[in-house]
């Protein structure tokens, strides 16, 4: 049994505001100039990201939820090890006696994948799978996100914990033979192992989708005016899709298993940050002003 150690990072940032008397050289803005500057897209982007976060996290809420998710995932892993069993020799013999008849018992949507088996595809799937977990760390290259690294890390662990709970609890209580069980190649020793019953649902695809869509969502929220957003979302969608395709080819999961895993992972990756969004900030712009008196200007768009 593999043990996964998750660390929750917490960071508290204090922002100090310094007030200075205006000098004789301080520029004075007219009301028209002030309004023009406030309405500039660049100003709105800077106002929402510099020194602020689009999210709100609360220790008394997020810490118990995260710990509960991690604990539930660990419980699910324990149940998988204790409750699942390998296909019996009798079951495999019945499948081998008439492979086509056994495949015809599978629903028509998934039937084409029955019998898939490829060790090379399985190995290849590991590259985008493990690589997906590193994608959120690339967010640290963004100055504004790096300033909120602790908060983003908490949300990341929370999203992965939600995905992990749904996956492990599902696998622990649902038995579905992997597609490779319907392949009697002598080199296919995978079909005799305990995890040959863990087809539902695709955990690798779910985990990869959770990580990549989380990264895309955070980048999207911190950079509301970035032209790179479509490309970030495209990469977020492509990586778990690649994992799913390779796992399908490897005979690890049917198409429906991958589609469900993709949806669950993407949902967790998007919804966890979204549920922590600071309410009311979407239509608010805040900016510093210099003139006869120093201060801040705020506009609200309805």
C-alpha cells in the first residue's frame, strides 16, 4: 500500500500602509482624468491582483475540510486493500472460454475498449500524470500568485483531497473489471492482480484533471485580463485527456470510467477555488490616487 503524505502550507501576510504628506511636485488629477484611469482595463487588472487575492480562506473551515478529505482518502485506500480481490481462476476461465461472448456483456458504449492491453501505454501515461502535479507549482512564477503561495497551496491540497475521497471511496465499493481482464495474452499478468477489479472510475485521469484545471482556474482568477488564459485552459484540458487516452489504450479503464474521472477531477479543480472567491469583487476596481490628498478610489459596476 502506497502512503501519500500531504502537507498543508499556511501563510499570513500583513500589509502596512504608509501615508505621506503630498509634495509640491505631486500631480493633481482632474475628476475626468481620474475616471478615465479607473476605467482602464490595465488598472482594473492591477487593482484586483496587486497585493490582494481573489480568494478568501478561513482556517476554522478549510483546515477541517482538508483534514477530513485526507482522512477519507486514507480510509478509502485501506478499504480498497482490505475488500478488493483479484478475479478468481474460475472467472478468468469463463472469460477465456468465449472472449467475444464475455465482451458482449459489456455495455455498447464501452465495449470497444474490452481487451485493450499495452504496457508501453501504461508507462507512457505516467509522464503526463506525474507532470500534471507540478503544473500548479508553475503558478509561483506569477508574482501576484507567489505572494499568496500559502493560500493557493491550501486550496490545492483541498481540491486534491476532494478528488481523492471520491475516487478511493468509489473504487472501494464498486467492482468493475478492467478492460485488460478480457485479454488472455500470456504476458498479461495484470489480469490476475487485485487491482484488476478497479476500473471504476479512472483515478489517474481524475487526479490529473484536478491538478491542471486547478492551475488554470487560479491563473484565470489572478489574471483576469491575460491573453494567455485560453492557452492555459487548453493545456489544462489536454493533459488529463492524454492521460485518459493512454489509460484506455493500456486497458486500465473503459471510456466511461475516464470520462467520469475527467469530469470529477475538473469539477473539483474548478469548484474549490470558485467556492472561495471573494464575493462582490468581480465588479469592483480599486486604485491609489495622488493629488491634493492621497487615498484610494473605488468604482463598482452594476
